[in-house]
C-alpha cells in the first residue's frame, strides 16, 4: 500500500496531520495578506493566536460530526449547521478580543456587541473546515469499501484456486491401493512397502502444499518423479519416461502439480491401452519472458475438436481444472493448447510467465 494510502487509512493520524496543516496554512496566508497593509510586528502574534483558537475550537466539531453521521439527513444538517455557526461565532469573538485588547492596546468600542461582528469571515473558514472533514470522511469510507470488496474478491479467488487444486482424481489412488494389495498377496512386501512410502510422500505433498503459492520447477519435477515411480510399479517396463528440462528453467515458478493431471491422462488413455506400453515426454524450456511446458505421449492418439479432447479420451475434469487454475493465477497471460503428437499420440503445451524463485532446494517438505 502506498504511503499516502496508509496515511488515509489511519484516521487518527490523518485527522491531526490535516487539521494542523490546514490551520498552519491559514496562518501563513493570513500573514502574507498582512503585507498589503502597514501592520505592526505584534500583528504576527495576533495571527498566531487566531490560528491557534481556530485549531482548538474546531477539534470538538470532529466528534460532533461523527455523531451527526449516525442521524437522519435532516437532523444531521440541522446539527452541523448549528454547531458550525456557534463555532464561527465564538471564533469571531476570540479574534475581536485579540484585536481590540492586544493590537489596539485595550481600546474598547462603546457597544459590547461589536465583539460579535465580522462573523461571516469566520463562518466561511469554519465551513471550509467542515467541507474538508466530510470530504475526507467520505473518501475514507469509499477507500474502506474498496478494500473490503478487494479483500472479498481475493478470498473468493483463493478459495476457488484451493477448490480446483484439491480435486484429486480418485482413480490414481484406487489403482495404487489395488497394486499395493496385489503386491502383498504376492508376498512382495519390500516392493509394497516402498510403494506405500512413495504414495504417502506424494499425498502429503499434494495436501500440504498451499495451492495459491507457486513452486520451483525442480520441486515439481521431483514430485512428478515420485508419482511416476508409483505408476512404474503398476506398468513395469510398459511405461517409459523421457525428461527434457532445461537447466535454466529449474528455478522457474510453476503452479504446484499443474502437470500431474496431464501425465495421468497419458497413462490412462495412452499407456494402459497399448499392450506394449508407451512413452511419455515431459519438457520445460524458456522462451523470452515465457516458460513453455510440454507433456506428450506416443499412444493411439485422440479425436481433437476445436483444441479439446472428448471426455471419453481424457477431456474431462482434469483438463478443465488445469485451465481454470491457470486463468485464476495468470488471468489471460497464459496459453493452453492440445494437439496431435506426430507420428502418434497427444501433446499438451502450456505457456506461462517466466518467474524465478528467490531460492529453492527442491525439498518436498519446503513450505
């Protein structure tokens, strides 16, 4: 938040700053105006006393006006008008006393009511103070309302991202548990134990990570390797993975587990459907100010219509989830494209802004 917005947001500090600055400005202008007349040096004291009296007398108006804001419009106008006039009248009296008793050295007019003259000038000044007070008050209310709207929008935005991030595909979990059960029945306890450990690490990472925050690509690669190791237990030699990660992109920030649904789609609709299995290629490259992410397979391919896959071939919640997360995180500064991978298979390209992390050790426990 800029410094001036912090000042406006702090009501107490803002009031005393503007209140004092306004009366100091009044004194300076009043003093400059005295150059037009041949005034004695004691006139400076009169100016200071008048400005101080104005500063002092308008302080109660703040609390009166605060109370007036809770009243109906007619009552508020009546209260403000009466208090404004009384304050201006008292200030005019003080100014006249200063003028006659100090500047004129005790000279008094014959009629006592003369001390209450020249109220119009005081009324104009106090009216300006009142206008400034209500103007700043309304601005503060608008600023507060704007902050509340932005806060509500941010909370809804974050809730949306969290909701999208936590829509885990149950098929992976069920298939993995079935594989573990099979390993136990086959008395391959060591392999089953290793698979349980990997599944635990993967699920802990999935649920513990704040989906609002982005993670370094190297960290994303490590958790994807963990996920693929679990899948390799199921598919053994039928699953082949090729990594093509540019060294310069390892510290680039990406949404956590943004590629996992794409890899899961490739396994479900490409690798599992081919008796001999297949290959998944995962690449990341920098291109200008963008980061290009790519997941492709050499499976039987799919029918792509208008850049979308049919639900029966992987175009379901997972891909929609990815696009909605990208939209929520990057607005329109991203690209998501599905195309044929030649000679066979499906390829998904993602373009996001190239953002570097300040530090990354690749730890799955990093917060």
